[in-house]
């Protein structure tokens, strides 16, 4: 399974390792993802999502129901 946030769509970026001598080699910046269980009171069940830590902050701010609704409108969640 790919390392993509299920709520925001964040995924790995590509960049360079730069040495002291300014030699550049390709590297990957992975998204900071966490597997977390959330309780949805409207549906009265638990769901497990792979979310980024920035999405966790958003969930704490607006709530899980609003975050899921927003992700569905943007097309990140089915």
C-alpha cells in the first residue's frame, strides 16, 4: 500500500541530498504518516485511517466528521 494520507492526499516528494562538496544525489521525502483509529458517533463505529500529522491537527480542530466530509468532496476518500 502506498504511503499517501487518506484525508489530505499528501505523498512523498523527491529532492536532493547535498553534500558539503555540493554533490547532489536523489532522495525521497516521505510524508509523516500515522495509522490511527477514529470513532464516528453519527455512524456509531470505528474506522482506521492512515493520516498525516498535519491532518491529525485538522481533525482535532474541526472534528473527524467534517474532515471526512471535506476529503470526500476533494476525492481523497471514497
